[in-house]
C-alpha cells in the first residue's frame, strides 16, 4: 500500500465530504431541529442531481439548473409534509412513500437510469477534473467551502428570525408551540421543504462534480447524513456553543466520514462492505449517549458513594 496514493486521494475526499456535508445540514434540520427522521432525502439527493443535469443538457445556465434542483427538492419535501400533516401518516412512513415515488419521478426526469455531462462542454460550478492544475478560486474544494459558509450564515440568520424560532420551537415542544399560537403543521411542512431543498442542492453539486446523474445516487444518503451529524456532534461537542457551530460541526463530520471512507478503500476493504461499515458507525455513535447513561455514570456515582462512605467512616 502506497501512502502517497492515499494522500493524492485526500483532495477528492475533502471535496466530496463538503458536498455531503451540505446534504447533512439538511438532515440535521429534520433530525435535530424538527425531531423527525426524514427518509425523503434518499430520493431528493438523486432528484437534485437529475434536475440539474437535465436543465444543463437542455441549454439552461448553471445558476438556473441549481435553482431548479432546489425547487424540485422543496416540492418533494412538501409532499412528505402534506402526507404527514393532512393524512396523519407518521413522518417516517411519509418519507418512505415519497422516496419510493421519487424513484419513478427521477427515471422520468432522466429518461433512463443515468445521464452524463461533459464538464468541459457545460458550464458547471464544481468538477472532479479541476481538483488540480487550476487557480484556487476554481478548485471545487474552495468553491464548495464558500457554498457551505454562505449556507451556514443564511441558516444562522434565518433561525434567529421569528419564523425560524417558531420552527425550532415546533421541534422542541409541539404542544407548547401550539399553545403559543404557532401552526405546527405549517412549520413541519416548511421544515421538510427547507431540509429537502438543501439536500437537492447537494445533489446538484454532486452531479456536477461527478459529471453524471443517477437514480441510485441517493441510496443510503440518510445513513451518510446521520453519520456526519453524529460524528460532528461527538467529536466537537465541547465547541458546540451556538447554532452556527453546530452546523459547521455537521460539515466537519461529513469531511471526516469521507476521509475515513477513502482510507478504508485504500486499506483494501471489500467495497461491498462499505454500506455495512457506514451503518455500524452510525449505530455506534447513536448508541454512545445511552451507553454513557447506562454504564459510565452509574460507575462514577458508585465510586463517589464509596469515597464518601470511606470519608464518613
């Protein structure tokens, strides 16, 4: 195993980690802010890429393609929200239904299972081919990092507004929110739209970076998003003093996930086992808080009690 090979692969891992970090921010909004496990993201990740690529192929400019992808993602999130709020379907099942429907929708958008674009022919924002040998301002790492910073700043501002605060209150305590006159159903629908719009944005950037859109692109996205959220929280929990830092930690989690992912591939692990590894990482980090409460804290209390008993004696 040549360590130089791994170092050469790191820029690509960081670039993909930043893009998936944007997706993880969308997951964070539903999972942490709204307290909803939204499985729609597995579909909207692919939808964002499909809409973006097809708009580029049909002659639309790159900004229009990205905006179109975001709107498509928001519409998918709205469908999940309406299934939940109007029909009373549990949010996790509503997400599964929308995700299932999006597979057919994405096939219709693409016209087949896959569409490729020549990144030299089309005006794209980020491209795998520009990781080296271009000015820094064209490097996908720099461009995506700017996207991340702007997105975090906008979200930090938004969640400080009255509507953003209402959205956070809805996730924290729906009953109290309703008592304060907040329409929690509208907040849930809007939160799901916002989340899936951000996920579709990540899908559009990833499709440009890879030079292709695929109906399978979003499969397992929720696991990667949760991994980024949990890894960021566990490793940077002491620094999470405000909302902007929490969002930044999510992106850092996405970068760490892809660096580990690339390292595992470099070590020669069977690629078929990577999804299993991702699920195991998420399970371990999700279970850590429970294990701390179950085993570590009682041990500390018993030690303290023993010391106190010894002192009294």
